[in-house]
């Protein structure tokens, strides 16, 4: 008889764990919401269906891509694969050709516009030094401290490093961990050319993985219980009780603050209390004509937004454009009307003749990610109580709060759970 496993949370981590477990276990997934995907899914807003954030993937996200294939998703059909590029309005324009690594990066960098020759040499030298040290960083500095020690001036920080750190870690470089950033650079810029490719969703986020994963899990016999918030979780002799139902083990894959409430463990509570959460704002603008940005993903130099996404070019959403503001401080954001006006001004720097939008919406994810700081402590995959496990981008591993980090945690927790069950019941 297969062991009964409860998974609490149907975000990307919980779904990854379920996909990994379902061949060897009788899996039941509990999800408080009405849809899967957690912080990376579609939401309905009146007549529009929107992504609750503009998540991007990299060619280096091997675990995300592996699980997509496993549940029957062809990444080529749901993701645009674009060579690494870094283009800003009135700023840096770097496009890397499809050449073997690291030649693609060198050619892209030295052909880039918006940087002086001296700045290009300084940036190339810093990246080459990281590569020679196998992307290891001495000590545990912040990104800002490391940049200052490696000759990266304010112009380079503003045009290259700050946008990079915000997009990769959603953490200001003054407090961001350079060791964590180096890991991301190792897996992308330090690997094959394809690993550095940008993978931009060509469908809404639910269709990229959550919905196909749920359909596949049902075909494998898993039970998916949506609209079922778990409030009672505890251990019993030889198992775990979830809402009065007995399972052999349970894997908690919900947000850290919800996980801490459920587990009520001193260690988990201490780790969660130490986390610093940072927001991401997404401003949607819909026009009565195509926005036609010069790039499907366009950086903004010295603007209200950090990135603009042409949703019509990417996903076929007529007239739709999304702007992302990463990790803003509360005092940096004006009232909603002024925020929208500032984003519209950013857009018009790239497309001057755009009319006023016919519809706007601001989506605020106030606890979008944890801050990837040098002193960050991760929760362990195994909880203190036997039979209980944790998964999520904040659990185990060393990746920042990304889709890949969540998925890696989910599969790692599932494998630990199975290993323990096999040891207990050989």
C-alpha cells in the first residue's frame, strides 16, 4: 500500500513536491485558494485576466523546465526564449549574440551602447574575476560592498548592477547578499550560452505550469482540494493529522508566515520572524492600440518603474502593457494616481505618441519575496516534529526567492520525505 501524503499549499513548491511524490505515494493537496500557483498565477479583475506579477525564467532554471516536461508542457510553446539582452530607455543597450559562452557575453558587452570603454573594461574584469574564482565570494559581503571593492562606479551600478540585483533578488544592492547573486550568475552567465537565455512567458502564468500540473496530478490519481484552508496540523503515533484526517507524512508548502502558524515550532517561528519581506508592484495599462515597445522586456533608467513588459507582443493581450517596480520603499511610492502617471511617463519615453490608457490597475504584492541578505537563515526541509516537512523558496537551498528556488525546494523536500519513509519502512 502506498503511503498517504498531505501537501499543504498548491503554489509552485507544493505542486513540484506533488509531482515528485505522486508515483510513490497517495497524494492529497490542500489549497486555501480557488486556484493553484500561489504568487505566480493569473487572477481575474473584471473583464481582464492578469498575472499577479511579471515572473521571468532563465535557461538555467533546469528544475522548472524538467517539471514542465514531466507534466506535458512544452516550454517552447509557453515561453519565449530570447538571447540575453539588457536594454533600457535612454540607457544601456546590450544584446548578446547566439555564440558559445562566454564569447556571447564578451561580444555583447563590448558592442553595448551606453557604457564608456573604461566602464566596459571594469565590468568585464569584475565578471572575469568571479569566473576565475568559480563564482565564489570571499567573506559574506553585500553587493554594494563587493562592487565598491571591485571598481564598479556609480554609472555601472545604476545601469547594470542595480537593475540586475533587483530583477534577480528583489533586494536593494545595499543589503543584498553578493554570495547569493554570485550563485545566480554562476548558473546563468557562468554556464552555457543557453543557460543565460531569457524565458519570458508567452501564456498567462497559470498555463505555464500550475494548471497543467494540476491536470496531470489528477490523471495520476492525486486528490486536489481547493478552497480548503488547513488550520489543524499535528503529529500522532506513526503519522500526521491534517484537519482530523490521518496521513503518513505532511509537507507544508505555504507562505512562511502561514507555515509558522501551522507548525507552532520555536525554530520555525524564529526563522520566519527574522525574514525581511519586500514588495513588488505591477502596474497594468491597457491602450486602444498596440503599445509596440522597442523590446518585449524593456528596462527603465531613472524612472518610476524598473521594467516594462509588452503583454501584447508576449502573450497576445491586445493593447496591454505591464510595468514592474521592485522592492520600493514605502516613502518612494506616491498615491495611486501619481504612480500610474509616473509609469505612463516612463512608457512615453519609449513610445512618445501613445494615447492615455483606457484602463489601469495596480497590483501590490506587499510580501512578494524575502530579502536575500548576507545574514539570511533558511528553514530546514525537515521540521522539528517527525513526519512533517517544509517546502518553499524560503526553505533549504541557496537560491533567492524565485520560481526556480521554490521548485527546487519542493522536489528536495519530497525526496527527503520519501527517503525517510523508506528508511522507516524498508
